[in-house]
């Protein structure tokens, strides 16, 4: 059974825009690397990553919720409906063997923060997480605060829980390397 990468990203990118094209390329690269892809199941980056994966022969999963009152995107092999939107976030976190966080707004920020904290507090086992370069200023700012505090309860400083990637190739290569190691298996 292939490992699943949960991809978080903005719902706004339209087909043909740079953000949509990058997400579509990431979906394609993940599928070519043998991963299944899970997303929030709707539009924008979620559609693009599913489209790229599906067109490359990969398996796609979307986790939706009635809260949004939207139909899932057309590029999903499987849709899992989660009754409450709050629970959907943690269902996505639990589903992933690894994670990739694309450019996004407050919803994607919430997903990144929840995922980061779940990894840090060991609410889930060790799993690779990649955030695209868009998030570098935020990630580095949080790391700087924690270094100043010398927090003993924050694994990010020693473990590097989030890998920052400048390109889709770097992001997917990092996930492939990390998930090839026995310690990454849940």
C-alpha cells in the first residue's frame, strides 16, 4: 500500500495561475514518486494537486465537510465526509504519512500550526512535514522565539520538524527520502 501525503493549500488559485500550476506539478511529482495524495477535497490548490496526481496515475483522496456546502473537486478517487469542519483538520493530520503545506491564507496557516503542534507534542508519531518557501518568514520567526525561550518542550529546535522547500522537486524529494527511512513509518 502506498504512503499518503496530505497536502494543505489555498482554495483560491484558478487553473492557469502560477499557484495552481505549482500545486498541479506537486501532485504529479508525488504520484510519480508512488504516493497517494489526500487534500481538503475542494478547489484551488486542493483541486490542482488532485488533478496533477490523477493525471499522473496516482490515487487521490479528499476530506470534505458539509460546513462548506460545496461539491468535491472532480479529480478525487475517494471522498471522505467529516461531519464537523473542526474534526476535518485532525482527520487530515491523522491520515497523512507525510505532509506538504503550500502557499495559503488563514485556513492553511491554521492547518500548518495544528500539524506543527501535533508533531511537536508527539500527538502523532514522527512524520515528515514540508512547507513551501512562502512560509519561511513565519517558520523562522517562530523558531527564533522558541530559541530565545530555550523551550525544553519544543522539539522543533533539535529535530527540525518542518523542512522548508524552495521548489516542488525539493519538497517531493525530501518526503521521498524521509519516508524511505524506517523511523518514518508509523
